[in-house]
C-alpha cells in the first residue's frame, strides 16, 4: 500500500480543494502540525446502490415467528394478555 500524502497545516489550508479531490478518488491524506501528524483525511464509505426491488431476495430470511411477541411483552406496554375475555 502506498504511503499517505502528508501536508502541513498551512499547505492544507492553501490546497484544501486539491486534498478533497485526492480523498474523493480513494487516497488518504495526513495533516501535520510542526512535523507531527495530527489528523487523517479519509474517504467516506460508499453508498449502497440497489439495482431494483427484490435485489436482496435470497440473501435475507425472516423467521416464521417474527411477529410473535414474547410472553408478557404486550402486558408490559399496557395491552391486555392475548386470549383475555372482554
């Protein structure tokens, strides 16, 4: 892996747009103060681009009991127990 480009604070202020362009292409840039690295500018993680509805079909499963509440859960929120007669 190639070493990250390094700029001192003054250079970073002067060439900020150039640094952002480099980072946008995947490079990492180090900002230094008095020769000591103090910050790393890295690219953000890319967004997930789905191609169409159903693009995750077969990759996600939902358990058969997904909608079933655990015992006592509804009552904890003020609902009456299931099966309670009115």
